[in-house]
C-alpha cells in the first residue's frame, strides 16, 4: 500500500506557476488510448489530486485513480492521444505516479503537435476493461502521431510514493501545441495524473482594437508570475475558464499571523491593517483596462476584506529583473484603489473607480488581510502602440 509521506524539501521548477493546459477543467480530453483495462486514461486529466482506496476493486482488478493498462502480451507499447483544453506553449510536464508503486510505467516520453483541424474522439464512453479495436487503431494511425516532434525524450519515472511521485520534465519546444501523445516504455503500466504546464496562445491579429476582451484570461495568454502565499489554492486558478466550481478552484491564502488583537475600520468600512497578500500576472497582450472583475464566489466565510490592483508596463528585460527580485523592483501605478469586498459576490469596478488609463503589460492584485478570490477578470482593449507589443510565449 502506498503511504503518502511528507516529501523532502526540494526546489520546484518555475513552470509549476503556469497554467495546466490539459486539465479537464479547461477542456482537455483523451481522444484515444491503446488499452484501459484496469483504469481509464481520462483519469490522467482530472483536476482533483489522486486518491487511493485499499479496499476498492472492480470486476477487472484493483481500482486505481489514474490510467493503468493490462500487462501487455503482444507487440508494441501503450500510448494515448490528448487534446489540450487550451492551445499554447508548453514549458513543462509533471507525470504524477501517486499510488502506482508496483504498476507504474518505468519510462515515459511525450510528443506534441499543432493540428489545424482537431480530430474527433476515436474512443468514447466508459473504457475500463477495454482495449482499442483494430478500427480504432487504424483511425488513430491516420494522425501519424508517432512522427510528432518530441517534447520529452524517453525518461525514467519514479514510483508513486509521496516523496518521489512527481516526475518533472522541462520542455524546450517553442511552438504552439494543441495535441500530445503520451507513450509508456517499455510496454505497459500506468500513472495517476498528467499536468501540462504552459501559457495559452491566441492569434491577436484577429482581435479588433475596439473589441472588449479579458486581457488576463488563461486562453488569451494570461499567466501568473509570482505571489506571496498560496496555502489553499494557487492564484493561477483565478484566470481559469467560466465560474469557479468551488473554493478549490480559486486562490486562497493562509490566515495571516500578524493580525492585530482588535480590528478597526476607516470611514468606508475597510479594515485598517498593515499586512496583505498579492499575486502578479502578465497579460496575454498589452492593453488598456476599463473594468476590473473580482469574484469571491464560494468564499462565504473567508473572503478578503478589501482589494486593490496595481499595474505597470514592462519590457522583457524588466520582467526578468522583477522575477529575480521577487517583484520587489519596478514601479507600480495604482489601477484600482482599495475597494471593500463582499463574500460570495461578483464585483465589477468600472472606469469611475479606475485611476489608470494607459496600456499595461502586468498587474498585481492585492488583498487585505488574507482570504480567497475565485476569479479575476481584466476587461479591456488591446494596444497596438509602438513598443507595446509583447509576445505571450516568453518566460
């Protein structure tokens, strides 16, 4: 039985701050898998953490929260095709083998491609206990996925104990990816989750300068570049699709330990505190913001008391310097002054509240003193001024 132990303190790769482009919550899906006898490949893209039940069995064998194939007794190896929910530049991959301790795939490789015409799902429905038919294999062969560019070469995987289950691979492929092929080597096995961290990419040439767009949204290339605290939920969740499904689908910090013994408010009812938490985002495209949306949906007893938003326009070199200093350098301008927030409420702050009208490339959301926000939207228009163009694919 796999016991989740406290992992050893090791530096995590920087790409973990980026968005999971393959997660089912952003529309990622498995189009094809050679075999899904013990557990279906769709589990790879679940947003929830893997779990393990010692007593759970199906008619096919031990229930596993991941993708697990039968012990192969025929030529070839097992693989699957995944359609990303958001096309983009992939910076890194995490192959999570949680709880797969005697049945994980020893090695893995990942290939990727940008397909103009997305193929339909080749296999659908409940797949546990099944393998691809000859017809399904023939349909998958038409994609010629075995010739797709290699993002991760054949690499070893560690078993699914908590101190080694996350297998991180940095990706150097610089082109847009819409589909992945995940290969098990040498033949079969399984894993719990596949996380594909990257930055969404949009064709901005088709966006009119008069069109309102969410400049920080995940599909539009928005990305989190830093934060002060993410104890219960990562700030990248705030730029996800649609409404948050739960508190877990938002940003939530720990309670600050420097809270005063007695709370005081100003004339607007905003708490007067010394501490705050923050998260920095790069916009998908430079632009002018005319509406800031802060949604505290689901945060009914733990929403922030107030928030404000700062903005700036940075060159790539200036961004690199800011990253190296933990965002202590650079000049921030006040976009939205402090605003009182309500629990479980969608707040819209328009031009009457905003203080800055010039094009910006980065924003910083600050909340006081702590708590959770489910969604951040920055509605505005793209800027085409000379010197304002920024490629969303840079790190």
